[in-house]
C-alpha cells in the first residue's frame, strides 16, 4: 500500500468544524482512501472511505482532491468525544485474501472545550 | 453493529508463563487478525487467518502462535511470555472481498513481569 503523510497533531475548538489533511502523492488508480480513528484506550474504528468522489456518512465527510494526491477528513462539528488519533490509509482494490492495515503515525486531534 | 470482543482488557503475567488471548466476533467474518501496538511503532501485524484452521504469519510472528478452530474465534498464544511482549494486543475481523473494513476489539493490555 502506498504511503500517506499527515500532520502529527491538530487542535480544534468544540462545536467547530475540523479539517484533517492527508497527502498521498504516490496513490495509484486502484487505491481507496480509508480513514480510521483510535480513541484513548480503545481499538481503532473505521470512519469512512472513498475512491474519487466526495463521501458523506453519519460520522464525517471525505473530500478528495481532483488529482487524488490529497484528501481531507471533515468533522462538521467537533465534540470532546472526537479527540482521537486519526489515520489515513490507502488500500488497493482487491478481492480475495485478507490484507493487513498498515497504520502510519496518524494525527492526534485535541478538541478544546 | 459488528462486535469484536477480547477476553480481557488487562492482564499481568510472569516471564515464562503460557498466555492465551481470546478474540470473538459475531458477524460471520472470514478474516481475523492479531496486531500489537507499541508507542512509536504503531500497529504491527502478528498473525492473521482467512478461514477456520488457516493462518498466515504477519510481520512479527516470532514468539507467538495462533489457533482458529471455529470461525468466530481466533486465539493468540504466547508459548513462553517474555518482558518484550508487554504491549497492547488488538484483534480485528473483516469480510473477504472488496468491502474489507476491519473491525477492532477494545484491546488487551498485557504486562509481563
């Protein structure tokens, strides 16, 4: 899986939107962009994924650049419960055998009350 | 919702003991994974399984073995625990195929004295 680059940390105020960036300049045409997050003392949890078009779900939105070399996870209204490490991961489209997730260092999001 | 459960949240063992970590998932997923997570090293894959009685080594299998006798259960075994196996252990499961989102358990923090 290709490499991603994220800022080590970001801060946000409660109830404000948060934009978490991810650069993936070596992304290939078959790579999906996945986001996971890990809350303190918990296992990682899936947030969202996309290929080319922007995606929305109940947790977040994913905005993907037109050239796909970068993407942004958007939390529309940060809460204290959103404080976590956010991981951006590229996954090559593949059916069949299991594949591991390769987590980088992620972005530690701090939400200020 | 998918549920992945791990037998213990915290475990303390002595050097040389045999340790069993149990993981159970309730969504009929084919794939199951064991990772360990250490500060500064991220998540590293120990073993995974893509079917009952089938297993594959991950990046760091030394000192570990696994067992998958039933589809819903994947066990990690430390044959003779050592202090460098003190870590957070995370189990995950996923479907085979294109939608291979991984669902993680809450983790087991193992301390080997």
